[in-house]
C-alpha cells in the first residue's frame, strides 16, 4: 500500500520540473525583456497571462522592411489582452526602448530596418489572469506601400500635382506625410477614390521648418477628404493623412490626388477683420466661398443713407451665402462686436451715416464651398 501512494507523488513532482516550458510551450520566467522567448514567423504557440500582473516578452528577427503582425485566438473571457513593441538596449539603464505603445490585439508594428524586435503581452489593467492558454501567431507582412516610411514630416515623400498617389492606412494609428511645391497663392485640393469602407480618411495641411520653433505651422486642421486649404504664397507645403479617431486600418490601398488651384478671388486673403478689403456703394464684387469654412471680411464707410443692400447673381447651387455687419468694439479696439444678425443674401441692413462697418460673408453653417465666383452688388 505504501508503494502505491509514492509513485504518483513522484510523477507530479517531475511534471513541475524540467526546462520550465510546462504544458504550454512558453518558457517562464519571461517577464523581462532580457528573458524574452524567441519565436518564429508563422509558427503558432500557446501562452498564458498568469498570475495577475504577468507580462510575457517575446522576440523575433526581421531581415527586410515590412510589418510584424501578432494575432491571438481562444483568449479566456477574463483577459483583455494588449501588446507593446520595443527594442533591447543592452547597455542602457533602461533596457526597454518602446517603439509602439500598448494596443489591443491583433496589432502590427511597421519595421524599416533589419534586426531583432521585441513585444510584450499583458492584461490591459493588470487586474485579471488565467491559467487557461491562448494561441499566439506572429506573421511577417512584406512592405506593400511604396511611400513608407513617411510617418513624420521629416520623412514626408515629395510628390507632384500630376501624381496619383496609392497608399494605405496600416497599421492602426498610421500617419502618412507628403509634401508638394506650390507656385503661388491659391489652394491645395485633395480628393480620394476607392477608400476602404472602414477608413474615414482625413487630411491636415501644414508648413514645416526643422529650424523653427515650433517646427510645424498648422494651416488647416483635420478635415474629411475631399478638402482644400488656402495657401498665402508659393512654397513647400505638407499634407498629413490619417483615419479619423485612429480606430480603423486596412491593407487595401486607395488613390489620392493633390491638386493646385490658382487664386480666383482677388480679395483674398481676407479671413480676418484686420485683412478686410474696403468696398463702396456701387461696387460689384466677384467673390468665392472656398474652401469649406471660408469667411470673407469687407469694410465700408457709410457717408449717407440709412440702408445698405447686397444683391447677388450666379451663386453656385452648393452655397447658401449669408452676411452680418460688425463694428469696432468701443471697449476693445482690437476686436469687433456684432451690429446685426445673420441675413441670407440678397439682404438689406439698416445703417447709420458717418460710421464704418465690417461685413462678414460666409456659407450658412460653414459646411459647403465652391471655387466658382459669384457676383455681389453693393448699393
């Protein structure tokens, strides 16, 4: 009887010893980057996040530009897995050099140089664990975007207005920078085709000077494509593309065209009251509301009469133009105060003789635009 009980005990003890791989194929301890397990592309393996607070490190060798993609399956319900990527700094006090912060799985890392890359997995808040294994698969995707790397203004790709660009938003959070040279004052216009349904493509326009402070001068903030931006003079301009909210991505490329539109509105720039263009009764203005969000200031001195009217002709169908009158704020000579409410054009305003007024023209709701000129008669 005594012999019968000893044998199972020995078997149990041996199962817990050996090289530390256990029954899941992952070697513990691997909670530090120094102890990362080496894995191979395309070869699935099992892993666990246990006990609570466990972090598991792995490493893989890359020999060409592309993407390291990590996928998981059969994840226990209690786990909310995340992954981060890093490089190993053997001689630094902090041996981890993070190159991609925590993201939900699946996730991918763009790589542009050969070398050994590291990744670590955890439960999101380090407050859950499971002894049940899940499956991990690491794949390598060859580079498919000819413009990469271009995720910063420093490595923006120079393109021509005649080019049709083909690129993708991949992986999650990808930003793609391009730069163009414009010959003079006018507009940069962006359009896109075949954008995957998951991508809500946006563009932002900037100037960049690595010797300036700040280096980036934002000309127009994020806007949905198609979009356009006024540029005050010739020179080099930068365009940055992303998915809205950075919550979608796709390996499917789409087509983008960047075009230059010569200035068609002789009153530009007049988007601020300090740049308001002076007008008089009897003038016929040829103006455009372009791009979306454009607002144009004019100023007029009323020498006689009690009304000021604006009549229109050839207004583009996309526009619903409005006007409002302002005067200099007596308490702050550097700002305006409203003198009237918004009026749809054509419009008539009551005014006072001997007073200067600022006239603001816009599209109602600032949600439409057109590069086509239309006429406004001042009377």
